[in-house]
């Protein structure tokens, strides 16, 4: 599949429970301030050394945590699930769902303005991203679509890998985390067959444990609670 071809859905729901007042206000009043500008997807309000892209950030824990610790890096976060986007906004503003909200919402004072949100299917953004412009891509606990008949829905596939290879700088890194054995094997096979990427792991400890700059995610916590062991796979763009 290339950027133009027919696209199967990779994601499930786009919205869940009705948002409480504070989160609805964040979506209405604050999201426009941090929404990515599709005319200028790589323009950020601060000087930066690198650009990282997180695809399917879910509740935003990894994105909020990583971007708080790396203030000289700018981040694009893509997510279709409205409740997840509202949760990320809550994390970066410090506004909780039962808080009273005014119109004048601001980032937490200790944060820098280094996150831009794409609140739609990442595949619609890909054609707008220039070649060799992204330093890292995070794809953390993507929906595994384990059934054989749903293979076409798996995000890791030859078409998407070609696109990720195009937008990543040489030496850039694609990080995939998963807790699903089928998705792990699938990912390793797809990446092994790709001429554009090389798996960086030299031994088990390089993929069985959290990387040093890791931030925990909701799906990672769920996997551990349910007795599954996540793996962390880094692939470098050749
Ligand atoms: C299983 S969840 C994992 C969420 C998060 N990364 C975590 O580890 O907790 C996968 C997420 O990817 C999002 N997603 C799936 N396909 C997407 C796409 N094409 N564009 C943007 N987001 C997508 C879904 O909405 C969902 O929130």
C-alpha cells in the first residue's frame, strides 16, 4: 500500500465516554492552540534540535512524559481517539476532569511548547511530511489485529515502512513496542525484509527491557497487569 492507495482502518473507536466538562473545554479551547498546522507540519513555536513523531499516542502518557524531559526536541503526536487526545491535553495543562476551566488555558508552567497534535489518521499527514525530516518514530503498542484475516490492518506493513523510511532521516530510529507475540514476530519479519531498516539489538537485554528514555504507557501497564511481557524493538533507518 502506498500513500495514495485505498486504506483499511487500523484503529477501532474514535470516541469513547462523553467527555466531562473540563476535558470538553480543553478540546474546544486549548486543542486549537496546539493543533498541527497541515500547511506547515514541521513548524514549531520554539527552536529545536530534532523532531520526533508518536503514532497512536493513546492517553498521551509517553508523549507528555518524553516531551517534558526533552525540551529541545519537538514532537508531533497523532491520535484519532478523542478521549485520548483530551487526556494528553489534561497532562500538559495540569487540568483534571473535575476542575473548573476558564477560557485562558495554558501549558503547565514547567513545560515548553514543544508538542503539536494531529487529531486524525496519521496516514493523511504522511504526504505532507517532507523526506528525511523526522529523527524518531514511536509506534507503541499498536493494535495487533492478530487474526490472519485482519493482517492488512496491521500498521507495520511494507507500504507504511516505505513511508516511514522516506520521512525518517538516515540514522533515525523507529521504535515499536508490543506485548503481542504475533505482532512481535510479524514486526521482526517485516523489518527484516525491509531494505531500509536494521534492528539495533545485539542481545536479549536490548529488547526485553525498557529503553533508558522510556515513559510508561497505558497499554504497557495493562499488558503487565494481565501477565504479558512487552518487548521494545528499535530499528535504525539505513
Ligand atoms: C492499542 S492503542 C495504544 C495506545 C498507546 N500507544 C499506549 O501504548 O497506551 C493504539 C492507538 O493507536 C491509535 N491509532 C490507530 N491507528 C491510527 C492511525 N492510523 N492514526 C492515528 N492513530 C491511530 C488508536 O486510536 C489507539 O489509541
